[in-house]
């Protein structure tokens, strides 16, 4: 694999500050209630672990595995479930945590899937949103940053399973 030429798009500090704000807003949204926070694997694990530490509520952690890119840089449109949550969601306050919403196909799929389980309330948060998502039907309750239509890696996001461990978001200059 040709190594990516990376340039920082969103710094560690910028992410930290934004995640803190999102945590406060989500705490306010569900004030006094317990929530089930669902981490969408693999991409959102880093955002998720920082975000839940900024949420001042009782949080039950669940993990939902989906794969849509299959190693490419554009969504295949086909969402494959690789891991399901372990407890029923009926009557629960659910927070779905995504890394990035691009075409919106994955988010739309996940929302349909989770709503079918009859949660009391379902709210969604994604660290990043690309403009294409704005044109799709999918609605998002909270997001960290809107970015240009560029392929990004780091802070959980990968290119061919690499670069997830970068503590910041970088754009790949030799891919876009
Ligand atoms: P969507 O279904 O097109 O919205 O794509 C959503 C999923 O594709 C995300 O959860 C990511 O895993 C992946 N994805 C979308 N854009 C990027 C990117 O720029 N870098 C890395 N992964 C991405």
C-alpha cells in the first residue's frame, strides 16, 4: 500500500473542545435519565470513548458493528452488520454514536434498525459530517464538525484499516 500523505485537518485540541461541548449538550438532552450509548464499530470507538466521559449521566455501553466501505474510499451502499448489541433497547433512551456521515446510507440503515427495537428516544451524534449527507434524507441530532468532501483518517477513521490511532483528523492529500 502506498503510504498516505497526510495533513492535519482537525487538531487534537479542537476535537477535545468540541467533544466536551457535545457531552454537555447530550447530558442536558437526557437530563436525569439513564442512556444506552451505542458505539458504531469500528470507526467511532475513539470518539465514543472520549464522548461518554463527557456525559454526566448513567451510561450503559453497547457496540454495534457495521461495515460499508469494504476497504474502498466510497461507500458500497451495502451495509453489513458484523456485531449486534447485547441487550433489548425497548423503552430505553438510546444515543447512537457515529464517526462520520458521508452518503448517509449507514446512518439511515442504523436508524431504521434501532427504531424497529422501539426505544423510548433515539438521538444520533456523529463527529464528522460531509456535505453529501446534507443532501440525503437522513437527520442527525448532533455533530462535531462539517468537513469538505475529502477522505479523512485518524481518531478512529481508517484507510484500509490503518491510521485509526492518530489522535487528530487528517486529510489524505494523495487520495482526493
Ligand atoms: P456513509 O454510509 O456513506 O455515510 O458512510 C459512513 C461510513 O463510511 C462511516 O461510518 C465510515 O466508516 C466510512 N467513511 C465515510 N467517509 C470516510 C472518510 O473520509 N474516511 C474514513 N472512513 C469514511
